C-alpha cells in the first residue's frame, strides 16, 4: 500500500473548491492511488515528459497530477483542481 502525500500548494488550491468537490477529489484519489498507482486505467495514465509529474488521475473535470516514490511507497500529489473548460 502507498501513502498519499499532497503538496502544500495542492492543499492550498483545494481550499478554493466547494466542500463536496474537495471530498470527492480526496476520496477518489485515495481509492485509486493507494493500491496500484502505476497501473494505467481509463482515468489514470502516464503523462508526457514534463516538469510537473509523471502521472495524471482524471476525476470528472479535475486532474490530480502525481509522482510515485517506490522506495518510500508514497504517492506525491500535485493538484490541478481548477475545472477545465468543457
């Protein structure tokens, strides 16, 4: 099992969302990433090489970008909580 660690900026960004959205994002993030964060699914995929993160989790119109530290069994989340245009 992996521990989920959100960056300070991700936590700060999360505060700007409604409580229901915060709970949804945190619940799905934990459910999806605690067991198998490196398994590609319909809503979870590796990103192209970039400076932000190596993986992306899609939750509706929101994105959670994250890196996985296999040595420490941690998933570091860098949130993009801003809703993307539809």
